[in-house]
């Protein structure tokens, strides 16, 4: 589901962008994206780059099947590679392509232990083009939030159309280098209709959204009114001497699929309820 159907909020945002777009070239690009989504709904991957397989797993402390999760996820990736099909994207830096999207540390699983007896799992196939323009910036604390916003906008201006706009941008502030980029990437799983519960953070999301769309980069970098569909920000406490900022970039094919599995192995699809 993750590679053949976008979550409803992302598709709705793309259709709304098409309706309000005033640049004819941009409108043509958005029309092609929407046609592509209609074709993909037949069970065909919406992009030839079906991503590297990442999962976010929230496992209840009383969930009785913890021990089989990793093997099950790996087996599922192999099955999806053969049956969807997914393009084999797992490459050994010291060797060749594994051929089945699995290998050392891949699929990558982000674990979170929560209360309860159920499991929530999100499949997040991340494409290479947008990943290549994601960054971590180690800023001097004195630049403050102005420096944070400048980093995000400057990064977008540097890659322009390389990330298959319109994009979704995740921003993680604070923590450390590894923490900031993890926070940033996790923001890409937030619904576009979501706003950060803290007003100051929500304001930064809105300011960056407006600033990035004001660049005129537009769909596929060819100019237009819609450069981003959303900007999502979160933060962690930081060291006094550093201001790490992670910027995770997602392409228009903002693919992910989330489901819950109960103690008794009943499955409920969250992002794609139509499959039930």
C-alpha cells in the first residue's frame, strides 16, 4: 500500500495544489502527478524508486509477539519485493545489490516501547533523490531560530528541483547530530493537517511553509506556487554549546502506510482503511 497509494491527506494536498496553481507549467506537472496516482491505484508503484525500507514500530510492553517482529518484517520486505514488485534498492557498500531489499541492518527498524499490548507499525519506503538533499547542520547557538529557518530555506534553494517537489520538509532541532535528523525524519509521518501542539513551534512551521512556497521553485523545480505541501517541526533539549538542526526532505511521493496489530493479531489499517 505504501508504494501504490498515498495517504489521503497527501493526495488531497496535491489535488488542492493543482486547483489553486496559477503557473501553467506547474499545473501541467501537478496534473501528471495526479494522473500517475490514478494509474498507481491499480497496484503499480507510483515511482520507479520504491525506496529503501524503513519501519517505525511502537510495540506495547505486553505485546506477546515481540520476538518475531524483526524476522516478520524482513520476510515481508522480501515478499513485497517479489510481488508488488519493489525495485531492489539495498546495496552493500562493499559489494553489490542484495536483490531483495534486505541485508545488513536493512530493513531499518526504529523501535519505541510503549504501554499496552498492541503494536503499531509504519512502513516508510524512503526514495533516494529526496534523501540525498536531506542535511544535518551544526549551527552556533547564537544564530537562534532565525538561523534555523535560514538553514531550511537555504537548503531548499540549493537543491531546487532535485527532490521532486512539491516536497514535505521535516525539521528536528536540538538533541545532537543523530537525534536532530531522527526527529526530522519522524516528522514526515505526521499528517499534513497536523499542527505542533506548542504555539511557538506551530508558528515556525507556518513561517517556513510560507517562506518555502514564496521561493517560486514550484513542482519539479520548474516554477510555480507550490514548492512544499507541508513543514513539520519538533525539537529536543540541546547542549549549551551546540544547535543541531536536521532537515529531512520528502518528495511528492510521500509514501508511508501504518497499521495496528492487537494482542490477538487483529489488524487495523490506519492510513489506508480502504483495504479492510
